[in-house]
């Protein structure tokens, strides 16, 4: 991990138990934009989690990190194919499922849900 980034995360998280609004993004450079910067950041040592950063060096995943970091169109194409696959995987129909009012809880349990920040 990039030492300056790690120090910044330590400072950010120092009072995590006192600050419920604390947020650390997987992409610290363009957190509000859908792009390939997550993969570019891994090359820079800016992976938020150790498992994120490990993808940049593991021989099974490094080729994907390298491709998506270098080619945003390749990332978008792969992402769209995966989203299409997931969208039809075990789809519930009729009264087997529900459209949630809040993404972090089923409708029957939304009063007990932890707010999603």
C-alpha cells in the first residue's frame, strides 16, 4: 500500500467509533464517477482493502487489473456483460420477492435497518 495513502486512512479512521458519518471510498480519486480509476489506483498502491490491493499482484487477477487500468472501454464492456448475467440470475417472480423501499433491508424489516451511508 502507498505509505501516504495508508497514513491518510489511519488519520481518517482514528475516531471511527465517534463519527457515524465516516466514509472511505474504494476509489479515492473519482469516488462519485463510474470509471476505471479503481484499477488505476491499484497500480498506484491505493487499494482500500488488502484484498483489493492483492488483485494487482495475484497472477490470477493481475491481467484483469492491468487490462482494466489501461483500457476503460474494456472495463465497461466486461462490466456490462456481467451486469446482464447477474440481472437474470435466480430472478424471483410473482410474490416470491419484493421491490425494496430501502436497499439495506426487506420491506418488513425496514424500521430495524441500519442506515446505509
